[in-house]
């Protein structure tokens, strides 16, 4: 029983370490997007004040996720990896950039599928579809807000084409992500079975 408890604690620690590695990958992606936003600001496609404030907001929200991971608060959640919550936060971050750009709006749409790639590591089709639908709905909301507040910044023909392209890309990424996620789950179960067979006697159940 004591050996099983130590094994369980070690498994939890390994999973937490993996979640932290994935979290730092996401932080690196935020940093890359921040650099890209700053370049766009220098070129005049974004307000000069936006990149710094955007990065400050990204640091604030990711600090909350980091604290939850380090203190183990995430272990009380139904999804300890907090993957879907992190993807939703990143979608809103992309929406902010899209709202403040005009000519380069289509370029920033390329950032929408990025969060789904992180979802491949954890989420299933229903969850990926939910996050993808949020991104698509967010883009529609951004265009609607611009049409109401600043109609001169909206070009309905181009924005409609952007929406069609976004629908196609998000749908494809969600389907591929779901397939890869299912393969990962099958592989994980196989590895767990092999580990159990290596550590325990199949007849008595005691440690080898």
C-alpha cells in the first residue's frame, strides 16, 4: 500500500511537470505574438500603445495560471491541465489584436488556429469544436462591433471571405486535433498497461 501511494504521488508530480512544460510553451507563443504585434505597430498596422498593454494583460492572465499550477490548485478541477480555459483566454487575446487592426486583419486571423494546436495535447473533438466555435463567434462579434462603432473600417466582402477561410481552417484543425488526441489516449493506455505489467505480478498483484 505504501509503495502504491509513492507511485501515485510520483505520477501526479510527473503530470504536473508536464503541465508546466506545456504552460511554458504557451507563454513562449504569447511572447512571439507580442513581438509580431510590436512589428505591426512599427509598420503602422496597430496603435503604438497596444503591444505593451497587450503583453501586460498576457502576463497577468498567465501569472494566474502559473500560480494555480505551482500551488496545485488545478488538481481540484475536473480538468487539472486547465487547457480549455487557457485556450479561451488566448482566443480573447487574439480578438483584441484583430479589433485594432484594419488592412492586416486577415494576417492576424492566422493566430486563431494556434491555440487549437495546444488543445491537441489534451482536448477531445467536442472541446476543440467548442473552442473553435468561440474563435469564429469572436471574429463575427469583432466585425459587428466595428460595423456599429466604426463602419468605415469594415470591408464586408473581404471580411466575409476571411470568415469562410477561418471556418475551413478551424474545422480542419479541430478534426485533425481530435484524431491525434484519440491516438495519444490509446498510446497512453498502452503505456500504462505495459508499466503495470512490468511493476506487478499479473497473478497476485504484488510488486515484482
